[in-house]
């Protein structure tokens, strides 16, 4: 699909989500077999005939009249009603009659939009949806759709050059660090469906004021939804520096009817003057998370219980048959917090008085004078921690089985590189609330057997054994070490795709470092534990949707490569000693292997870093004494875990390519990477670009000396986005270590990057100018060698995330300073560069020139 077949804002959502805009881009499926598909910028509907008692048949999709459609969502109350985005406006349709109405009417480049979150909310908080169906009908039988309205008129406009169609310019509203953000408010559209399938009685409701004035002291609307009873809209609001997050309930009756959408361009009156003047109910703050040292991690681990839940212990302590007074409301929900230093789950119940504004305020005009809503703090009746330990709940969501009172979630509890699926009970009868790893036993029974895993030939096997005997054994992670030696299956890592609580069915993905992704169907069975009377779920394998494929079977026919060595490095115990040792080793030719082994003591799990080393698929006995020329593939930024025990297509694709041409590929995570707790994450706070390379260089040198496979005189570093930033910093500050640096779509100056990301880690420019200066690549240009060409930069002219201005500013300074470099420009590429084949060929040629590699 070409870019001009989609509206710009719609197209850019796909860029934020890192998904393709060709083929089937979105779909939704109802329980009764009705299907909505978005493909080639059109929307189609179909139904599975077998779900309606008919003979199986090919799906015959019906094309709707809309164009440029994305993000369809079926109404949970009626799967024939669908909402979607089309040409940057929200449409609601009734599928059987193929009739659609627009509930918004915005024009491009006006600065006003609906249904599409602001750029930074998409990019930095991973929310891509801007509308939500109410789960219940109103008392008078209306359907309601909540949607977000965004005002970007005060956001600075950046112009991106178009190389297509004769050139031109694309305007993008982009808030760089320290500048004004977009503002969001919430509205509700309600309607009925008449007897002939027409959408009728359409009416729009709004808060008295835009949300930012209605509930002040927040900057970003990061999550939104409905409570199960449909009486409240909930939203998560976070401050600009992201150190305070509030979970707020807004009573649905606070949305007041208006005859049409308020004209926000009007300067003569405020929204409150356009709305009826009557008192509304107070908003309720359920949770307030505060993090003064680092930042609040926004998550999707919120689920409201549909049924009331009461603690017997609390009931006894109240000595009352009624837990709450009748004039109080309450709600119970599962929430996640890193208040202990690690993200864990909590069961929370809150209550608040059933009172409206008139009973709270003697003077109704107080609301109008303050121009805000009234916010009351709910009483937390109890906060019960469900999970604990020095590990994190991870993934994209949690799943509830309310009938059996279990929460299902993902975590890296067993090992920092392996994700498993767990259950924990929130039943008050289950005193221990024992954590249960569901997939540990699953891997023993449904691992597809190992008969399909091809072992390397005997020469390679003997070479590997000889090679492994020469490595400092403590540098290898023992969980992966034996798999590499014996060519057995590596341990699997799991991901829960979906869970149907009604039928107890899970769809589970799994993969390993030598198995591609397999997808299986499992049944959850609740068993009683006779020893402690606790019930525990277990998984029973039903069947495979897609079986695992051996890494060898999949790739050895055209780009053979082996799974990686998994390395670990205790940065705190070894950093100072390693620096001193390497200096001495270079001078005195000390035996590195025997010396390093004395330093290894893994006393603090938080100080252990993990890495992977891919080696060319050759007989290592032919290896030169100095080792392989090596490409250090780097990311280095916060919020990402690059090294995992699962199959990563992007990582393995890089490894296969470069190993094929005789290079080893090394990658590692430094302090500041994700899923290790807030203190580990927060290591880079106020220090972007200042500390990450120290960890990477120390680990690289340790890997070289402990394995003998890395030639420290022939090292190149390569990274994309933040990894490109790391590559630039390496070219400027560590050119004695890295003989070549490849930077793709790199950040250069944090003043040019967006508000939410930059300010989360280094604050506002006026508050922390030193961090912005020290993190600016151009501050180190003078350190770069002037006598050799060892830097190449790739960047797209239409990069909407890291603007080309970063690279153009750097190139200007490099030229003015007489620093040699190469540059490859892709005029029609965005942050994800097109023409990967050209990029890879250029990188290989550059490595051949700079590292003088010969094929093994």
C-alpha cells in the first residue's frame, strides 16, 4: 500500500506501532463468528457460516463504502455495530445494512482531531486507540462511545521534505523537549439503532471543560476505559515529568449534553458557557503513585472486577454484617505498582461517598469560579499484594478468571532472559496465594520432542567441545551452556496471546534460541492441592496451531548460523578490576583467561549483565589466534531488553547475515535496560549518553578475553535509533575500542527529541541543562580522529520520530571540524528505513574497508 492511500495521521499510527501498512492491517472477530477486516485501506465484513449452523464455505467479504480505514472495533453489545477511523475522523457503522455515519468532522492540518492519540502518547506510552465502547446500554437504551479529542494547535510544526511526487513538504506537529504538548479531552457520542437498522438519535456529550482544566495538574492522558458497570469512565493521568500518576474515575453523568461539537476555535467564550449550568458529581481518585527519584512506569495491568469482592478479615474487623455503608460506592481492581522497586500486582478495594456536588458545596458557583471539577480521594479499604520478589510482572496485559479468582500474567521470574506464564489466586480462602508457574511443566510435556533438532556434524561438534573447554566457564550462563554443548533444545520462553476465561482456553506462543515461534492451544484445569487445600491451575496441551521449527532446519539451507553463546558479566564486581586488568594485560601479555576467572563472584543479581555472542558457522579450529572481526550490535537505551532467551527475528537476521560473511556478532544489555526493576532501569536517570557505553565496553572486553573469539583490534559498533546514538558516542568517545561505527536514524541532540521520552529521563532543559549538554553528541566531535574514516551514518528524509535535523546538524559540524565520515541519505524513508538490502550491502562494504576482514 502506498503512503498516499491513507490519510497521513492514519498512516503514521502504523509507523508508531511498527507494523506494515500492506495486506490485512487490522481485524476483529466476535464470539459468534462475525469478522471485520481492514485490507488495502478498505474495510470488509464477513461471517463464519459454521457458527450459524450452516455448511462451511469460503468467506465472502462485503466491502463497506468507507476508504482509508484503520482500527475497527466491534461494539461488545452488538457485533453488527462497528467503529473505525477513516480519513482522520470517527465513523460508526451498522454492518448488515452497510450504513456509516461520521460522528466527527475535522479537517487535516487544523490542529484538532479525534480518535487518534497525540504523537508522544503513541510513541512513548504505547497507546494507539482513541475510542472505547461503553460495556452497557444507558438506562434509556442508548449505545455510547467514549472518544478522545486532541488539540495540537499550540504544538510546534516541523516540516519534513517529501521526495516523492515531485517533492513538497509535510507538516508534523512535534513537541520537542521543553515545548508545549498537545492537550486531550474526552467526549461521548450516544445513539440508538432503529427498527430498519439506521443509526439515529445521535447526540454528543462533553465535560464542562477540557480534561486538562477539569482535572488540573497532569500532562498526559495515558490510559482510558470504562468500569464494567458503565457508570464511570476511568483514566490514568500522569504529570509532565512522569513522577506522579493518578487513576481517576469520572462519573458518566458528568458528561453534559450539547447540541453539537463545541467550536474550540471560538475565542469569545469558554466551553462552560456553551453547556447547561448544573452541578455534577465529583471525580474520584482511586490511586496516586509517586516516584520522586526516577519515573512512573505506565502499564496495562489494570482490571476492574465485575463482581463485588470482600475480605472476610476486614469484615470481622468491622464487626458488621455490612461491609460498607449504603451511602457509599466501592470498586475492586487489580493494579500494578513498582512501589517495592519491582512491578508487582495488588488487589485494591476503594470506597467513596455517594454524594453529588450540591451536597458538597453550599455555593454551586464554586465550580465555575475555580474552572475545575471536584476531585475527592477514595478510601482504600485494603491493598493486598499478590506478587512479590526481585522480579517484574511484564507483558502487555493481565487476564482474570473471576469465577475461580485467578490472575494470569507473564514474568521473568525463573531467569532474567526467560518469560513464563504464572497464576496467582486472589481468593480470600487461599491464605498463601501461592504463585504458580504454568509453563514450567508445560515445557516438559509439549516440547514437540527434540527429534527434529539437527546436530552439527562431528567435526563441528568436536570443535565446539574443544572451544568450550577453553572458555572461562563462569562467563557462560549455566542454563544455556549445556544446550550449546549438546545441541539439545534451549529452554523455551513463553508469551500468552489470549485467554478465554469462560472456556479456560489459552493461546500460547513459545520459542527459544534454537527454535522458531510455535503456537499452541492449552486448556486451563483447576486442581485441588490435597496438602494445603489450595486450588492450582495447570495447563493441558490440546494441539498446535503452528509447531516449532528448528533453527537449523529453517536457515541452514541459505544462511547457516549457530545459536549464540549466552554470556553473563558481574559489572559491579569486575568493572574496576577489569579496566585495570586490561591495561596491564595489554602491557605485559598476561594470560587473560586465568586472571579473569579469579574475579567472578555473582553475589548481587542486580549487577549481572547478560549478552549473546553469535559465531560464524565454521570450524573454530581454523580460527586465527586473535579471534573473529566482530560487530557489536547495540541499543543501550531505556525501556528495551535486547538480550532474551526467545527467538528474535530482527536479532537473528542481523546475526545470520554478518556471521555468513565471517563476522562474530556480540550484543548485551547494560544497566538502564528494561525488566530488571526500577533501580536497575533508573541507572541512566539524568545521564543519557554518559554511562551506557562504559557497561558495553567492559562487557565486550570481558567477552573477548574470556572466550577468545573476539578480535579486539577489529571491532565495529552498529545501532539503530538510540542504538545509533550509542554508535555516534562510541565513534567520538571510544574510537580506541571501535574501529568502525555505523549509526542508523540516530539521535544527536536531546533538545530536538520529543517531550515525553526526553523529559522522563533527563528532565526539562531549563532545569537540567548539564544533562542535555553532556548527552549531546556534538559536544564530542573534537575527540573524533581526523586521519581515518571510521563513521557512516544512515538517515531517512521523512523520519517523523528522530528528525533528519539531528543528522544534518551533526554532518555540518563534522564537515566544519574536518572529521572524515560517510553518509547515506534515504529521501523517502521514515524512521524505519526502506531499502534494507541496500543498507546491508553498504554496511558490509564499509566493514570490509574499515576492519580489513577476510572470510573464514
